[in-house]
C-alpha cells in the first residue's frame, strides 16, 4: 500500500525551498576554500568534485532507501543531513584556526543530503503525476509536474545566491548557520505537508468481523513482470541502457560550469560574461520550460528525446565549427551564445521527459532506485567526461589557432548526444 503522493503545490514548494537554501550557501564554498583556507585551484576542484559525486553518485543509494523506507522519510533524512553539513561548514570557521577537515566533511554532507532528498521528491512527483493523469488523461498535461519542478528549482537557484550574497557581509559562518536554520524550518514544513507512509511494520490487521488476520500481501504486490524493489533498476537492463544514454544530457549541461565559461574567458576576459550566461540560462528555463513540456506531451516521448538530444548536439557542433575557423571575436561570442541556447533548450526538452518515463520503466513497482540510477549515471558521466573534456580543452588552448584541435572538446561532448538521439528513443516503451 502506498501513501498518498501529496499535493503538487507542497512538492513544488519543497523543491523551491530546498534550492533556495542550497544555493544560498554552496556557490560560496570555492571562495571560502581559497580565501579562508588558502587552498589552491586544483584542490578546490577536487573538493567540489567530491561533493558533486557524493550527491550524484549516491542518488542510487538514496533511491533504494526511498523504495525501502518511503519517500517522506528519506526526504526528511535529507534535510537532517544537510543541516548537519551546513553546521559543520559554519563550525569549521568558528575556531581561531579554521578547520579544513571539518569544512570538507560538511561539504560532503551537503551532497549526501541531496542524494536522499531528490529521489524521494521525484518519487512523490511521479505518483502525483500518475494520479493527475488518471483523473484527467489529456496528454497535454502529463509532463507538467516535472516541468514545474524544473521551473521552481531554477527560481530557487536564482534567489538563493542573492540571499547568500546579502548575508556574506557577516561572514560565511553566518551564511552556513543561517542555511542550517532555514533547512530546519523546511524540515518542519515538510513534516506537516508531506503525507505519512503506511506503517510497514504492522504485520496483522483485523477483518470486518473483528478477527485478527495477517496482512494481505496482495496490497503491496507488484505488477506482473515488474522487478523486485530495492535495487530493481540495476536488474532492468532496458532502463540501465536508457540511463546510460541519458547521462549524455547531464554531461553536456555540466559544461555550463566547466568548458563554456573557459571558452567565454578566452574570447573576453570580462567575468561579467559568465554571469550573463547563467542569467540567460535562467531566463530560458523559467520562460520556456512549460511551453516545451506541453509540446513534448503532444509529440510523444520518443520524438521529444530525439529532438532534445539533437538540439544540444547541434549547439556544440556550431561551436566546434566556430572554434576551428578563423572568425572574429564577435562571431565567436555569437557561436557560444547559440551553443548555450541550444544546450539549454535540449536539456529542457529531454530532462522532464526522461523523468516522466521512469514510472513506465518501473511497471507499477517502486520508482526510487530508478530515479537514483538515472541521476547516478549522469554523475559518473560528469566525473569521467569532465576529465576528458577539460584535458581536450587544455590541449586545444595550447594549439595555435585556428586549427581542428580547437573543435575537439565540443565534438567530444556532441558525440554522446548524437548517440543518445539515435538509440534512446528505441528504448521507450509505446505505452509510456
């Protein structure tokens, strides 16, 4: 027996608040490592990479826990772990000598909190979407909740850094401590707003005549042919292949934080360009996510996936052409803008679509490990792919321009997207 998935406004509000609290603190970690601890750039990258892997890489574990103990419990655990992480970040700066080990531990805990929170929230959103589709099977609404999840998350990502920057005058310890307090308030809100799961430990019930009987296992029986819960996604080869292919999208989207800012700095040293790039991505997300989701629902999942992957690949191929050719800085900047725009539009197309497909792959069974595997594959792709992309970018930068070498990092990112556009739609079941 499943709990009620909860009302969509509460679920979307949880995503908004979680992102506000997260982005109020985490964007300033690199600055603190450099200025307060005197850590070099390579070490900063390592710490941030460990934090990202603690979140993305552990999503599968968080998803499996969601299937076993319930979405509400893992979401609340995620809040508690992130509170502990933020308190550790603050405490590392409360002593006379900053404690780097405690700071790194807090950074890892912030990632683990997200690994618990997100699979649980995605599970509840999927159940709420299923309930909506049963009440109103109009296809134009099926992807709406995951699209709204993207929009509310982006709003939180915009508002959070503004709050953190306003508090930074009191020091990062105040920022992290305030973040912990904010997450404590979020926990109280979610404790009241999220539905309680049924008591899984209850082994007996009373029948209508008042006699005790053992709980009917049919209440929790899986759909015929569905895999067992826990690590079900790992035994579903069809979904594992889909998750591996979809990882190309997260690898491509992560270039907003790695190679694309480096490319902008190579064109113009003004740091404002990077800020404008992120502002443009936020505008596209907030304005276009819902219309794109409605279009995806009309054309079907297979077409949406193919179009989204191809759109992202096209952006990087345009940038590859511009980087390898002898063009003016203005034209090169335009190529970067086109690449960022295509990348964002492709991500807005495929990401909610892929999330919406998860319940169909699970075939009526628990979805937590499926959402977890989808995210963890992306995390592994980012960890490995960024090493290759960064190395190719460094090689291209050391090669006199113009040359074909300048196109290598962008072709490397585009190739998995083209492969996904070819193969991923074939894995989509007709009924989902």
